[in-house]
């Protein structure tokens, strides 16, 4: 049998009982530290998502050309392009794209009907199912290829100001770096798609990108301000502001207000 005593840190012999007390004390502190860390992480996640306007699956935007697909905590937007073709804005967090497939089925469509996917940015909660649609061209700002890595190729790099025709729809590109280096906002069918570059609070105000998840929060805000100024002369064209992690806002007003307040 081993002796029940141990050498303490200062070299003196301490009894087994005392040792146990030491270990228990250390474990207690460790437990407390872990608890505080978990609470801090929880608080960050709560403050990032809780005050948000909820995403409603199936919600039609504008004249109904755009449909919301809720994929858990993120939304994908379906843009009807005529002739049984659709485009997607982002591709969700689910690799199988179950929510997207269900939305297509409800329209009597197969995955082959998706002719284009516009990625607002390259974070994996917005790109997961993109490779499930073999007929789809992948449109994004080239700076996002680095985030996508080898898993997904941008087949159609886009640039600021470009207008891309998809069926009977036109998708206009606005480069809005900040959340990521190649974050884009798209305008199609009267809806501005922000991805993670902005969101909507429960109070109905537009919010900037969540700073903890963003590469350059100050640049994000400056770019949103610039976008508000740029689109002001065309405000009547903007019927809806649509976001990836929150529900939408009606009209151009909240983007304009954001620009004025920041
Ligand atoms: Zn993101
Ligand atoms: Zn996201």
C-alpha cells in the first residue's frame, strides 16, 4: 500500500485528507471558471440573436416573387425567375438543404430548377447546400473564394454595380465589405438582400452586422451608410429589406434612418 501522504508544492508532507481538500478546492474553482465562461458565451449569443425580428418560413416578400425559406436560425430566399426556374439568395446551413428541397417540392420543382445561387458571403451557415444544385451558377464577390476554400467554387464572380439577368429577373450587386471582405448586398424584385451585413430588431429598426462575428464592424457600418446614400435616389424601388438571421423590414425607410443615425 502507498502511503496516504503527498508532497505539497512547498515540499512539506501533507496528509491524504488535506490533499483531498486541496484537490476539491481546485475543482470547485475550475467549475466556477467554466460556469462563468459558459454564461459569458450564452450572453454573447443571446444579445446577438434574441432582440431580433423572427424569421417566418414561407413568408412572401414584395409582390410575392420572393419567398422566405427558414433553415433553422438562418434564412434562404427563393426568387421566382419565370419558366419554372428559380434563383436562391444564399444556400443555408443544412448540407442536405432539406428546407430548400421542401420549398421546391411545394412549387412542384426539383433541384434542377435552381439556375443560380447568389451568395451574400462565404460563411458556412449561408453556403452549406450550394453544391446540391448542379444546374446552378454560383455568384459572389471574388474576395469570398478564400472563405469558401475548395468546397465550393464561385463560377460567376460578380462586381459592384453589375446587373445579372436570371430568367425574367435582374439581380443588382452592391459590394458592402465589413462583415466579411467580400460581403455583397443584392437587389432583385424590389427586395434588398443583406445577408449578415445587417439585421432587423424587434423594435423595427435596422441593425448593423453582429460585431463579434464580423471582420471589420466599423467598415460594415460605413458601407451601410454609403449604400443608404447611393440608393436614396432610387428609394421607391426598394420595397423590402431582407436579412439572413432576422425577419424583414418594409420599405427603404429603415436603411435611410440607419444611414442618418450612424
Ligand atoms: Zn456571416
Ligand atoms: Zn450568418
